[in-house]
C-alpha cells in the first residue's frame, strides 16, 4: 500500500476518538478456502494475516496502537509454513507495537484500566446462533469491567470508509476492469443451450486468469424469466435463444468489490420488444448517472429513477396508474460501494467527493419473461459522477454487434 495511507487513516480515526476511548478489531479467521480479510481490520492495518487483533487506545491526546499476531510454532512449520513475523507485520502495517497473541490479555487489561469506552464491531444478533467473536468478547469485558461502555465502531470508521482515498479508487478500478473482462468473455461465448453456471464459469475464468480469486458477492447469471427474481442465484437453468441474459457480478480485488450488471440478448440481436424496454432502462440509467453530484442524496436519485421509470412504463403500455410502478421496479437505484459490495455508511447519505456508488435501474416484466438491469459504478467528484465502468459495453448497437460477430464465429 502506498506510503502514509495507513497512517493517515489511523490518524483520522484518532481525531474522532476521545481520550479514554479504545477500540479492538479482530482479523478474519483462517477457516475459509480462499481467505478474505475482515474489512475494518484490513482498512486499518493493510494486513492479510488471519487471527490477528488490532488494539488502539487514546489517552491524554496520544494514540497508542498495538497489533497482536500469531506466534510461529516450530513443529507446525512443516504443515502450515511459518506465520507472519513481527518485522513483516511492522513493515506492512507501519505499526511499531507488534506483539504475539499470548500477550493480548495483559496489554488489554492495562488499557482497559485507563479507558471508559470500548468500540467494537457490533455484529447483528441472530437468534439460534452462537454469539460471534465480538459478542463473546464484549460479554467477557463487561463481566470483568462493569463500568466500561461498549460502543459501535461503525460510528467512527464508516464515515472514513465512505470517502475513498486514491489507493482505494485504484483497487476499485482494477476490480471493475477484471469484472469487465469476465463480462466480455460472457458476451463472446454465451450460447443458447448452455447452463447459466457455465456462463458464471466464463466470468470466473477471466477473474482467475487475471489474478482475482474471489467474487465480491454471489454472482447472478439469470436467463429469461429468472432475471425477474432480483436475487436469483441458482444459476442452474439452460439459456434459451431469443431470451435475454442478465449478469450481476463483481470481482473482489484486494478486498474491493466491483458491482456491475449487464443485460444482453442470447441471440444475435434484441427482439423489438426487448429492445424497446432495454432502451428505456438505459436512458434512465444515463440520466441518473448524469444527476450524480456532491450534495445529492441516494434518496433523491431513487425518487428521480421512479419518476423516469414511471414515464417509461406508460410509454411501454404496462401501467395505467403511477401506483403500479412498484410491480415492475422494486429495488433502490444506488448503494455505496467499496470493500463491502453494499458498502458501509453512517447517518445521512448526502453525496460527497470520494464516495463511490452504484447506479442500477431495472425493469422486471414477469409475464413477458423480460428482466433488465444495467448497473455501473460511479465515483463522486467535484464535477459530478465519473463512471468507472464506462468501458463495459451497454449500448444496443454495441451489444448487437458483439453478439452477431460472436455467434458467427461458430
Ligand atoms: Mn448493486
């Protein structure tokens, strides 16, 4: 990570941390097939090592930052390899105070004795599920230190994460670029008779070949009527000629997630009706992208989307009354994007330079087996919205030309 970025983030966090306050962030567990770090931990340390703990505390205006990592056990090296060394952890995170995990309790106790508030990730409580690591930790802390207040780390860190720094925008651009390569592979090689999961494989293959091993979220590859199910994720049906194929996919690059939707014909061209509906959605999408600027709220964008789609639905002769729009458009047009696909926010959602959001209007017409969503990722700048995924074709003429050439190949 570029120089000073981590230090700057921690300084910003420190500036909103009051004296006598501390925070603890746990790294992700090492139990997944393809490890993905906890986002807040990664944001503050840049470390991809599992099981580690970050502890920050502020007293008398001074920020104390300590990191705890796993100790290498010599007998395990032959099985697991060596763990990250203190020097490596220091080098990457630029944190001087690096300890082993077995020293955590001692340092924690000394920090707790001079703190009155502890910020933690507050995971949602789920009935019938065991407490998460954070919930378990909070319980133990309160038992031993009844006077301490537990507070939500999101309150401090989400406002920071909402404004992307230059390095973060670079990661998002790469995630989007790789996603675009995957979508292009689908444009080139999707055929009637294929299973949707085979199109998923076309996209995933490009991700792997370009050094990306994880999706940002469960990919949606929805042929024909499946596209009217908003979170369709089975991806196990056969593609039919003359239907549309909706992709809603995103590669995860260095913990940053792209989120792109495209809809294209499985045949060489759109049918007249498909094209009619597609053009309406595309027009609305472009208008909303042009509306993005600092000072606008996500609610404003959605309101405008509903207005425009309502007019479109009248033109398409699908509705007779404004109230019917919700039968064909049921979701929001935008969400914040970043390390989480539906990225964090806190408080109001008035756009500021540095925010990254999606713009994704859609129309879903069950009886015609048409589901269309077009989604781009937009960086908010002083001058308005910058479309980071502009390079991924979405114009009718482009898509028809790509499909015609692709289908003529074989
Ligand atoms: Mn989205």
